[in-house]
């Protein structure tokens, strides 16, 4: 039986005020630690005057996905881990949550911080929703124009999503194909000698 993985359904922002501090949760889907870091950097740029940008993300499939979190200046264990716990509670992977805090002048204490970061992350994720993650791979194709109708039919049959297309001397396509179709599509393409193709991750 195939394992079903879930990711956050959409990028979403949610905020709440607790004891005069403003907590802003941002979530979106990511596929790598590099993407996650880019999201963190973008949010830091959006909120340069915020006191803290605490975050957690989980990336990867299988038994050992990569999980990382940061308290970013808050007392150890009060921010990053509670945010990660919200991701785990929703059973998500390939998902990041950043919680930005504008300090309102009143300290919340250890328990208060844990509750604030966890509830902000959890509500952000719940509002964003979740959807199944369909494992897929990239496929690069180069072909002559006469082959295009056949290739388009194959890509449609195997539920491929066209990511990029270049119509020059030859046609170059990049598509994202569900992993379950890899063997059948590979066999179909192998029979077409005029088409050059390369698989990626």
C-alpha cells in the first residue's frame, strides 16, 4: 500500500496579537532546504523591524525527512520546536512555517512563548489547508516539430504538467510527470528514436 504524503495546500499568512506582541505566521510549500532558506530570507526582508523570525521546516519523503527549526533569539525551546510540532501535528512534509514577532513590551514567559508560537503556526497551517503530495519527476525533451502532436498526446495521457517550452529550430519542453507513470512513459519514449529526452528529479 502506497504511503500518502501531505503538503500545505497554499501559501498563507495569519496573525494574532498576544499581550501586545504581534505574531505573524507564514507558510508555503518547499522542496529543498535551499528553497526554505529563500523563504526565510524573503520574510526577513519584508519585516526588517521585527524582533524575531522563528521558523521550522520539514522536507523529504520516507522514514527520515529533513527537519530543522530555529528559535532565532527567543529562549531555547520556546519557538522553533513548537512551530515544528505544529507541522508534525498536521502530518505535513515539504512545508515551512515562519513566525515573525513584533515585541509589544510585555514578556510572555516560557510557557506563554511556547503557546504563542505553537498556536500561531498551527492556525496558519489549518487556514492554509493541506493536499496530497504526488511524487513526480522532471522530464526534458527535444524534438522536431512533426513529433509534437504525438508528444503532446503522450504528456497529456500521463498527466504531465508543462513547466517550460521553447520553440526554436527544434522544440524543447520541460515537464513534470507523476512518478507512477515513469516506467510506461519511459517505454513509450524509448520507441521514438527522433525524440531526445532526459529524466531529472
